[in-house]
C-alpha cells in the first residue's frame, strides 16, 4: 500500500477545489528565371533540413504540444507554486519498505527497454514514485503518461516546445514556478507535470480521463487518455 505524504499539499488543494475554479515577407522579383530556380532549390533544401532537425528532437507522439495557457486563481496558483518550490530528497514512499523494493525491481525490469542503465532506471523510478505519490496521483498511470509523452527521454522536446519527460510547456514556469527553472531536469519536470495533472484532476473531481484530456489540451476527445491508460494497462499495472 502506498503511504501518501505532504498531507498539507493535498488538503490545500481539496479546500480550494470545493468551490468553482476562478480560475512572410513578400519575395523579391528576380530578373532571371535561372537565379529564381536556384534560390527555390536552396530554400527547399534548407526547409527540409529544418524539418528533419525538428523531427529528431520531437517525440514520436508529441501529445502535450496542445497544452493550453489558462488564467489561474491566486489561491490555486499559490498552492501550485508552493508545491513546485517545496523540495525534499526523493525516496520511495511505501508503508512497507520491502514492498517498495519489490516494486522498484519489477518496474526497473519493465523500464529496461527504454533505459538500458540500471542505476539510471532506479534513480528515475524513485523520483517518479515520490513525486506522483506526493501529488496524490497513481504512480502507475504516471508511468503510462511518460511512456506516451516522451518514451522516458529526459531531453525530449515537441515541435511547439513542450519539454522533458512529461512534456511540460514552458509557460507554466511563469504561472507556478520560476523562469530560471530547467524543465529538462528530471526532478523539476516531474514536479511540474504532477502538480499540473493534480490541478486538472481536482477540477474534474477525480475523473482521470477528463484530467488527462485537460493535461493534453484535448478535452472532449478520449484519444490521449486512452493512449495513456492503454500504456498503463499493457505495461505498468502493479498490485
């Protein structure tokens, strides 16, 4: 059984969400057709290189590129900001430490297809379990979300700039964090991602399907939630 921590964080969220949330330049004329064709060919090659470079940086499925900016009530933003700025050493959060070690060994084995190094896997899993538990979220669903978002690539970046493991959009730093925060840092990215999803889960009164759709910016469609929950069911279920 997972032992939830940082109760003050969960309690603050609950209190707040008991009420409604207030929550191209014109081209120059060419004198000679030959010159024009050469320029066109050059531009086509350059654009192809640009697109190819972007594809190398973009996850196979850049789901979180649709995250939307929103106006947050001051008290909601304050609680989320407190969560982002409150950092404690990551650790496994289980009532029984032996269960925690069994979980870590099992999840590390499943994660090996994405991350070859065992030490790196274990460190990442400890951070994922800690941050998701701290936010009152299902760790196994978060593992499914990260698989869909970035395939566990720390430096993944979408075509519109969503960053890191949970593909967090940079605008969130202005609302609930600090512009200097590095969203490619594992701990920072997980803390932002879990805090944002917890915010949406509260808005949706615990409906994780709608919360996931909000996280993706696709409320009204179940395509993204189904992908996340499918990854959870296929690879990350526990207990």
